C-alpha cells in the first residue's frame, strides 16, 4: 500500500528564517491550522502540490528547489520587511497572489489561512505509466486505468511520436484540442475550461498528439495541463514515452517526481526485465520508486523471475491475450467488461492510490 498523503488541511510553510517561521506558525495556530514545514526534497514537492495554502518566506524565494516547482494557486510570500525589486520579481515568478508583510498584514494572513482550511483545494491523484521497452503495453494500461476512474479522468499522451492514444480509444475523429493547440500553455490554467475543450470518450478526457502536426510537448505545458486537471479533483493518467539515450526528458522527470503512483510495464522476457532493472537503478533515475506491472507471454519468464531480475516486487499482471490486441486495433477501449482482468487490475490500482 502507498503511504497516505499529507492531509489537505495543513498549510505548507517554506522558510529557514527562525524568527519569520515563529511568526507564521503563530498566525496559523491562531487560524486553527497545524502547518507542514519543508524547504527542499521530495517532502517539499509533495506538500507544495497538496497544501491548501503555501506560505513562502522571503528568504527562500530564490531557492532552486522552489523555483523548479510548477506554478499553482494559493501561494503567499511572507516577509518581515518590504521586498526589494529583485525579490518582488521572484515573488511574481513563483505566482504569488500577495506579499504579506508582518506584522502589518497579520490580520489579512489570519483570515486567508482560515479560509484556505475551510475550503481546501481538492486535487486528483497523478498516475504515471511507462514501459521498459517498446510494445510493452503501457498505453493499454494507461487507458484502462483512466477508464476505470468512476467519476472520469484525464488521460494525457506525453509521447507525441507514438501514434496517438486517441486511436487506442477509438477517438481519432472526436472533436477537441490536441497537443499542438496547447504547447504554449504556462502557469495557471482553468481546469474545467481545459477539460471542456478536449475530446471525451466514456467519461475520459483525452489529450493526445495530432498525427498531422506532431510537435514536442514542452515540460511547462505538460505541467500546466496536469496541474489544472488535478485541480478539478479528477485523476490524471500520463502515458510517458520511452527514455532516450540521455534518460527521461525534463517533462517525464517532472511528472514522475509529482506522481502519486508510477507504473513501469515490463514484458516477461529477460531483455525487457534487464532493461527495467537499468531504468530503475540508474543514478538519479526518476523511476526508482516505480511499481512493476508484468505483461506475461507464453514461454516467457514467470512473475517471480521478473521480480528477481528487476529487484522489485510486482504490483500486477497483464495476462497475454490476443483479444486485447485485436480490440485495440479496432479502437475498442481497453479494460472493458465486468470480467476483464485488465479492468480489475486498473480498478485495484486506482483504489490503492486513493488511499
């Protein structure tokens, strides 16, 4: 089971200034809030994503860890003195809604914190799906997970050279925006408006490539789309491309760093399992915390054999089925039907990430 997320009622405080930190924690305590404190590492990234309010001390405005995070609503810069121009520019860059100068703005900050606790931002889980090698079935699994979400999901095709997930779901003729229309997105985006402009199949909003206008997906655009859709409370499933010679690109690394669940699909063959081991153990790899899903084959390795080669337990199995391939070629959505093993796996994975 995955570790439970930090409760969304806890505001995040990002500061190493002890005096400022004491003042901010006192205000939050008066608002009835227990704060989460982080200045770097995975704890900062996860808390920054989930917190209803983020209070950034002026001392951390220029920190690389903070500047590398995607922009989000509900960020307030807190300072004990008026900011000089360079710090004001940094506050604008992180998307701050206001600069609160203490103690003059203490009453405003108290009211803002109380409002954030009463009405926390609901965020959907992020699930990243990738493959140890070509043809492993990552897109099929990603589609099945998105389709299994009971209240709808966003399925994002991050591999614009992969032919298009709309073909997998039979939505190639569906009206709506594709990646070439959205590569210029940056910063905060209205989630409901974004989803309304995308093709929809069986409750799944789909953002995929355009086979007539293939363009790389900038990391900033992918982050903006994912953040906007999660802000609506829906799950977001991202089908990631295979890493290139230099490893996962910037966009894939950002998704994997923020993901609540990362799934690596591995065919039950020795070379594929060996490739998965390299992918998960390489220095600095973002796949280190992924869970394995094995696609079995007649005459291939057993589940336990794959786990031993990769050095990681297996979270699930996609059994070999010619019917899955045939249905995929016909554009029939994967994982359908009450007896579908793939559908059952997708529902179980969603249940796990929900806590």
